[in-house]
C-alpha cells in the first residue's frame, strides 16, 4: 500500500488515543480512535494517521455520529510496510497523530437509486460508513448492493454486520465471495466463489440494474479496480474508485 513511506510529518496534527482494538487474523485488526478534538467527516472519506515520522490515509469505517473513529487495518510487512508494523504493536491507551481534517471525494452519490459497492478485504471500510449513515437517516427507495471478495474467510471484517443488515432491510443485498475455497483455512465455506470483480457483471444483470440509475463504487486491490473499470467504462454506468489505495511500488 502507498502512504507508508517514512518522511518528516509537517503541518498541524492532533493526537488520538486508541480506545479499543480487535485482532481478527495475524495481519488484520480493527482500532477505534478518540481524537483530541472534534473530527467531522462525510461517510466514505478518510483520515490520515501517523506514528513517529510515518503516516498514511485510512478510510473511516464509523458513521459520522459515532464518537470514535473506527479503522480496519491490514499489516503490511517490511520492506513495503512502514506504518502498519508500527501501528500493529500499539495497544489500548497508546496515541497516534491525526491530520485535523478528513479528506476524499469517495462519497455516496444520492442522485442514483442503485449503489453497487465492490471491495476486497479492508476496502469495505468506506462502504460500512456509508451504509451505517444512510440507514440512520434513510426513508427512501435507494438500493445498496455490497459485494466483497477475500482470499480467506477470516479476512471478512464486517460480514456479520452486513448479513444482519441485509436480513433486516430489503433494500440491502450482500454477496461475499472467496477466491480460494479449497484452501484448508476456508473449510466449510458455502458461499460464492471466485474473485469479486469476476462476479459483479452477473449480479448486476441478475438484479436488473439500469446504467442510468446505478453508480458502481470500487475500493480495495488496485488490480480489482482496474479490471472492474475496464468492464464498465463503456457500459454507461457511473464508476467511482478510491484512488489513494495502490501498491507501494506505484
């Protein structure tokens, strides 16, 4: 991932305290930060977190009304990873730095009725924020379609929440897919199989989503985003991607 290259942090930052942490796998964890001052943001935007002289952006999982900033983090080992190894060893009570403003234009486009949200692993973060916020206020006929792909099923960070939302709200669909269903780590998987970008077209057709009413969003692995963009650039759909997420050697 980009953004982990070490450099002297310049400009104003505020402190944020780690209030909670949950480890999901040896490489995936969630942290909840309490900023030292109010931190307004729009669902889908990101915050920039720093440890010592390293910082990088993270999409915010939480809804704007929640008191803590929730982040879903993947450990990137050195030499590619610079920040996440530092972040990974921190515990509840430790502090990080935070740029005082949220940034990003990867937000929900309310002019569309249908919203197809495609992600890999931690790329689901901005979509959780969008869904939580929308459901807090929505009394509309919008439809949310979340498709998330992982290599290993323990990398799903929010599948229980998404399944629960989809079960309770007929406006929401959730399709998780596993690209390595025969791996012993995925024993017992009964869901969709294959890389997420290869199944999107089938579901968009199955759901009967018209280009004029549909926005497709992609966040996660760069190759997934590039492939999905190539599949839809000539089909008339609005396509949005989270652009700060890219390989460290880009």
